[in-house]
C-alpha cells in the first residue's frame, strides 16, 4: 500500500518496477498488457519503453531511477572502515569481488578456480568470494575449501552482495545482473564469456587472461568511457530520491486518471489470466 493511498484504491491499477538492469534478457522488454505505467531506471530504458508505449497505447512511462540506488546513496561510505580493516588484516592493496551467477548454463564457476588462485598469488589482491544463494551446494563447498587453503581469499557467507560491491575495487563475474550495478558505481568489471551483445567492460574468452586483464583495469582503466555511458544512460539517479519519485508518480497517476470501479484488462490479458489461474468468482 502506498502512503496516502487507501488499499481499496491501490488495488485497481498496477506499476511495473524492474528487477535490475539486464536489458539483454529477452523478458525485460516483454509487454504483458497488464501494467498501467512503467517506472524506468534511466534514459536508455525510458526511450525503449516509450517506443513500446506508442505501439501498444495502453500504458505510460515515467523515469524514476531504480529504488535500490537510494540505499546505495545512503551507504556509499558505510563500509569504509570494514574495508580498511580487511585490507589491514590481509596486507593486500586491492579488494576484488568474485560474484558469479548461479545458472548452470551461464556460470563461470566450473572454470575459474585456477585463474583466481593465480590472481591472489601473483597480484596484490584480496579476493572476496560471494555467491548467489541458489548456487549449487557442491560448488559452494568447493570454493569455500579453496578460500580456506589460500591466503588472499575470503569466503563471504552473507545474503546481500551490495555491501561487498561498495567495498570492492573490481568485480569478476559472468552473465549476472550485478554487473550493471557495479558499473554504476564507476568501477571496472571483468567477465568470463558473458552472454551480452555489447560490452561496457572486459569480457574474457579464457580464464587464463585474468591476471593480464586485471592489470589493465588497474593501470589503464581502458573501459572508463564506456562505463560512463552506462552511468549516464542506465541510471543516473544516484540522489537518494528514487522512492520519492515513485510515490509521487503513483499519486500523480491517480490524480490524472482517477480510480476505475474494476480492473481494466484487454481481452488477451483476460484470456491468458483465466487460462493460467482459472476464473475468479466474485
């Protein structure tokens, strides 16, 4: 329920708020003919959904930013002391986060053990291993043992990844939505064979490239200009006011459109809803 909006009112219209920034995922752009308005993250997404709004003609688009950015804005330096403590304890110069996806068809986990071991042995790096909660347990156990047997590696047994993104200088990943969140912090990303049509980061074809690519992102940061494009176009709203814009956008929609006596759905959406869930008796 929205503040200042009765539950009986808010039940009759819907807003699409997105899970993240992975625009290469096909379902990101699917119009389900259910939402009245789409709250987009930044200009790139706004332009795309405005084109779709003209095509379908049954929803509006409002650019608000992504709500997690409010938490990031409030906590940009919350973990600075903890980061410094980790660096002091390890004696390492750089903090690197390995945050792979859990999907068996996309994850880099089966291929990265030796490359990550070489990285902590040959470079001045503290490597944080932070895995998705749905990662297979046998892979978690394998990497936990790897961290316990190598200096410069630390196993992170925590649900949230954002804290460790804020603490890290570089992120290593694959096809994970967290890539864009890290880029928006203006920090470099390295991936292994990411499933993307366009790269704003270093994408390795072989794990053996890791040490050399790491040297490039630390010494040259050759992808900085491309990363800035992501910041400007994917979500430039790091002002702590995203939730405020969303709430005001919802109130404005009600002021302009009123409240329908029942949920308005097109024929196709009614058909698919009844087919999936059955007819609801009133």
